[in-house]
C-alpha cells in the first residue's frame, strides 16, 4: 500500500504572490505495516535522481532547480514504485507512527 501525500493550499491572504509561486507536489510513501502501528518508508529523492540519470527513459519527469518533478502517469509511477520497493537504497529506513490516544 502507498500513501500519496501533498500539502494543502496555504492560507496566505497577506501575500498572494508567495502563495502563487509554491509548487504543490505529491510525495509517495510505502506503508509496509498498518497494525499495531503504521510503518512507512519514503521514496529516496537522491536514489531517484541517480536512477533516472542512469535510465532516462524509465519515467517522464522535469528538473526544477536540480529537483526531480515527476510528470509520468500514475500507472507509470506505480510500476516504478512497485518494481523498486525492495531495491536497496530506493526507500528510506522504516519510520514507525503510533496513534496517540486522547
């Protein structure tokens, strides 16, 4: 299972110029366990850059200030994520999130 995370539209009425220049992008996180706590792993951006430098036709993307902005279709991205889920270095160390009881 994967999580698709992205920022909400910022409420910056005092500065529309700043808000209009933010690039709202998605981050993809593998959810490898959900009980008793969720364990997640992020796609490593440095691994992705190196991978795409070696295999430029693997995924449609653009470079913005040396950062990778994926422009591929969701199916193409899903294929890449599933193919490299167990590739060494492609994803970060597992992080564990626990639900806080109120």
